[in-house]
C-alpha cells in the first residue's frame, strides 16, 4: 500500500544505509526518489551501528526542502526520531540545515516500511524503490564489486542486510511466492473464500461438486444448456449469452482473469458478485418433480454454504 501510495509523489523519498567492508564503523547513507528511484542525496559517515546510519539517512532527507515524506525500513531509526533522540551525526545534519537557511515551513512525515519485500510487490506494477535505495547504498560501499569480485575471499553481507528473525525470513519466502494479491480486508469471509477460489481455479462448480457431493450432483452437465460440462470457464462465459465461447473456451473471460490479479476492493467485489450469481444458477434444487434439478434425491440440501 505504501509503495502504490507514493509511486507518483515527487516529494516522497526512500532512505537506506549500508556498511563498508573496511573499516567496520563506516557506513554510506542514501536518499532516493519514491517516484523514479533516482538518488537525491548520499553521504558517508562513521557511527556505532547500522541503526545510527539509518538515522543519518533520514536526517539527509529531512534536510531537503523538497521532501515531505521519508520512508525507512529501520524501525529503530524511525522510533528514534519519534522520541527526539538521534545520534550526533544525524543531529549535526539537522542543525546545519537550519543554520544555512534550508529550514522548512511544514513538518516531515517519517514512515516505516518492511524490508526484504522484493522489487515487485504490487499488482499495479509500481516498483518498490525501497529496494532501489538498498541497492544504491550497497553499491556505494563497494564499487569494485560491480565486476563480480569481492574481497575477503567470498561474498560479504552487512549486518543490517541479513535476515535474522523468524518473521523476516518467513515473510521473505511468503512474498517471494505470491503471484496474486490477497482478498481485500473489507471483504466478508464468504466473499474472500470465493475470491480465493477464483484465483486458484477451485470454484465449487458442478464438475467439482460431483466428486464432493455425489449424492447431490449425479452429473456435471450445465443446468442451463444441458449440453456442456459445467466448468468454471463455461459458467463464467455464460452459455446463454455467449454459447460459442462457453463451449469452446477453456480459460476464464479476460475480465475475470484481470479481476483475480487486482487488489482494489470494488473490482474484487464485482468479481465475487458475478461468480456467486453464476454458481447460484447451477445449484441443486427441488423443482417439484421428485428429484433435484441436478438429478439428486428430493429434499437434498441446496448448494453448500461456507460457515463462519
């Protein structure tokens, strides 16, 4: 959400810091634009740890009169600014900005973003420039590494860049596998389940219900056209409106494929509403003839509902 929100904001920046290989107390701090990833400021500093280096990076951004929002993946550095207690190097940058007349009229918003999320984290195609800032910071610490050579006989990682906690490691693997967005948080549970079934190709159509509820669904024929198998693609193409596509196509209509990859609430609700309508038209029901519409016995339960 943060990446999409500030993707076009020219007054928002991402900051990061990286440790030099030698000596161990030297760091580089960078500020990159949230709109295009261009480096707006960079500096080298000697501080005690990576959190203080992140404070220096935030201070560089705050000192820029053209910056209104600073985004950092260091929770400790963000909390330090919230408490008004930053390292000496960061404090000197802020004082220098004031004494040289670069003070600002309004406040600067400092926000935290999770690290190690990867470059592609949004379905809207906006790049995660927090990763751009990380790459820029590490690139400034070891320019010679661009040709593939590293010192000390092997690959080197700064302490800050290591994933050390269980949550960080699990989140990295989870986000790395994700190819579609999760259901919107404002969807009801029943709606969220339907949306996930649409994304995973597991809608409870008669083709699937025949195996799960064989007593209720004697066959998997479409209850409308009485000809084709009631697959998800057949139902969503709508054999009454698009008989040729419904009988020939094996993929979902483009609008449903696009909706399955969209994170917007209204689009997800639209897809769930149409999918639910299509499934309702195929429900097993008693038409008064002694058997259900799907060939099941009279009095059989209707289409199974998902319980909360």
